[in-house]
């Protein structure tokens, strides 16, 4: 079977884009306004990411740093490996300027008379003692 040749030549008869008219860019009313409109969604997306992801993560990191800096003897802690223990000793060392600073190593008691030394960064949580929710019965006064 022989295909008829189109008047525009055989190359255009096979081109599927012949029916799609070419799109010509039109200039916006003002170039400054057009540029601002293009970048506005990007700025909006960055602002949403900052307030929903970046800022809360920074606040959480600050809280963890403060928690680790204020560790003291008697604090109940959880290590990164899930081991529960009580801080027994936070040794002080001298830094290069001669100041006394808390050591990176902390002695934690994980069982009676079983003490291990852990790095400060491996402590994930300080367990706060929770007061019991029990209430004492109120004694009625005899009248």
C-alpha cells in the first residue's frame, strides 16, 4: 500500500506536533512584578519549611544540649542503648585555659554496685520523677 504524499512533503506527514500551534511567550505588564511573582512561591515554601521543620528541630537540639549540660548526681537517665541508670559521678576536668569544666564521661550505676562510664552524648533522656496520683483519704472531723 502506498501512502499519499502531503503537499508539505513527506517529513511533515509523520510529525505529530503539526497540529499543536507554537506557543509564544508574552511579556508581562512589568518585568519586576513578573520576577517577584515567580519567586513568591519559592519564598513561601521556604518559610513553611522553616517554621514547620527547621525551627522546631533547632529548639529540640537546644533542649537536649541544656539537658546534658545540667546533668547532676542522682539524675535517672536513659542511654542510647536503652539502659536505665542513675548518675553517680560527673567528673570535672580542666580545659586548655585551666578552667574547670564537666567531663564528657559520666559514671552511671545501672544495677546495685555496678557502675559503668558512658559518654555524655549517649544519654538520650533524663527521667523526671513523677508524683503519685494517690490522694490520702480526708478524715472527717467528729462534731
